[in-house]
């Protein structure tokens, strides 16, 4: 069995109000599905690892193969839960330890 290589992304959420974890992931999934369809979205292996409400930083996991697709999809997000928002990639890393060292 081949091990799937993963990458972790730290995202900064900017916008009005504080969205919930579910609303953020729904927006990311919708953006990926819009650009790459159901099959493309299923290959990403997206998962939320952490959400820091005070700093509005989200950590998500994706597969290395679909990293470029996910980053392109994040750039298309203009609203989360009906309010204007944008998503910026702060850092990308292969391990959570290295990612947290860069962000914090």
C-alpha cells in the first residue's frame, strides 16, 4: 500500500463576522467543487485540523497531489456564510510542527 503524502496549510480568514468551522469548510469544499468538479474534490482529501477563533487562523490538510488545486480554489472564495470574506494562505508545510513554528 502506498502512503499518501499530505500537506498542511495555515489560512487567514478576513471578513465580516466570525464564521463557524462548518461554514468555513463548506466554503472551501464549494470552491473546490466549482473549479474541479466532484471527482477533483474527492481527490483532495480535505480536512480541518484546527480553527483559532481569536486570530482567525484555520489549519487544513490536503494531499500533496492536489495542493495546487486547493490553493487555486482558495483564491476564488469571496464569501463565507453569506458575508464577504477572503482567504489567504499564510504557510504550507509537510508537518504540523513546522507549520505551527512558522505561524506562531
